[in-house]
C-alpha cells in the first residue's frame, strides 16, 4: 500500500526556531481551531448585538454612527477569523489536499484581517477624538463632528486601509507549484512530484513583507494608538480643570464637605466617561503590544529571517498575536455594558 510522508516545513534545520510538524498540528487543533474559533464566534454574536442596539438608537449622530461602524468592522474581523479557523480545520481533516491551506490563510485571509483591524483601530481613534472634543469644546463639538462628516471619514479610512494591502494580492499570488514528496511502497522508497496550489517565496515577496510591516504594521498601526492616548490625557486634564473651577464656585460648603469625606470634584457621569476611555485605551494597548512585538522581532532582532525556513515558528507567533487581537473585537461590549447605562438597558430589553 502506498503511503506518503509529508513534511510541510520543507526544511529540517537545527535551530531553536524550528517547530516540528507534529507539534504544529497540535498547536493548530488547540489554538487555531478551538481557541480562535470560540473567540471568533463570541465576537460575531457580541457585535451583532452591538449593531442591533446602535441601530435602535436610529444612528442619530456621529457618535452612534462611529460605534455602529466599529461594531460592523469587528463583526467582519471575527467572521474572517472564524473562516481562518475553519480553513485550518479543513487542513487537519484533509491533510493530502492539493490546496496549501497555510498559504490560503496567511495570504488571502490574514492580510484582509489586518486591513480590517487597522480600520477598527482608526475608527476607535475617531470615537476617542470626538469624546475628547465633547469635554474640551462642548459647545462646538456638534458642529465639528456631524453625521455626514463621520460617514465620509469612515469611508476614507476603509478605502485607505484596503488600498494599503492591495499590493500583497498583486505580488504574493497563489499558483500551482511542483513539490517533491517521499513515497514508501514496501521496501522501496521513491520521490514523487505533486502539484500544490500554494505560494512561491522569493526576494520580492520578502521585500514586500518588510514594506507592509513598516507601513501597515507599524505606522498605520501605532498612529491611532497615539491618537487615543493623547485624547485620553487631554480629556482627563480638561475634566480635572473644569471640576476645579466648579469646586471654587461652591465655596466654603464644598471645602467643608471635601475635608470631612472622600469627596471627588468629578461628577458621576464624568467618572464613567473617564473609565470608558481608559478601558478602551488599556484594551487596545494590551491587545496590540503582541502584534507590534512580533513585527519588531522579525525586523530588529532577526532581520532578514527566511519565513520559508521557519514557517511553523512564524505561524505560531502570528497566530498568538491574532488570537489576542480577537479579544478586542468582543471586549468592547463589556465596556459598553458596565459603563453605559443606556446600552445596558437596551441590552436587557433584547432578552
């Protein structure tokens, strides 16, 4: 009986970054299929609920439009990630398929997820900027952030990030390639050739990966994080200054109350606003640090690392970053529920 022994790593190297195919299969089943699959389904369900709630608010202003767009983008990310998990499930069920599921995931799906995730980060930055203006310039925020301008800005953000990843699909094309496999037929061992629908690594693909990591992976990725951080600090300072002014107007009664109790100048609504913004900041920072770390690892610690030689190791690093990014797609709902009474009431009315 003819049996094929396939090593999809293509290169067995004596390197700590080398991961055997047996270990990689276990990782795929546990992380790519089970963990990522559960997180993706959670993200899909939670963002469907978010979109329903925001639509019930009639998308009456730029804030609800921004929140709905964020929920729709996160829903799209979670849907693609579920497809990502299903594709790896197909690779386990059909190991002898003529389609390279690894290449299909890491070329077709991963870059699409990257574009949508960058879009999600920028929409979050727009929402944070509007919240900041609500505190700093409360009388002019409605004139600056209109629903029409918000829709136009979100369309521009989508167009920019989709265009940013188009070169990947133009250069890193999947095609039918010949691969040599070792075949055992009793005591006779021979090399057979099969055609696999995969991607051919070349200098041009490696150069493109470096350019994409610097532009999409660092610049377009870090910039919205800085915007969110600056807006949060600016808003917190403005709230503190406004509360100080109110405290001075309150006079001696306020001073007596402050000295006798643990009194805060900030109102309850202002405290919730700060908590909401801090929640978004910490969540995005925690979920984005692994991705940035992986990019720095490849281009600073090990520049010029050949992806084809350490494919399994590379897949593990990027998958871990992808799983952590998925958490941010459904964690926003927790912030909405616990820190927004209107959202909480509408959520309870749905069930």
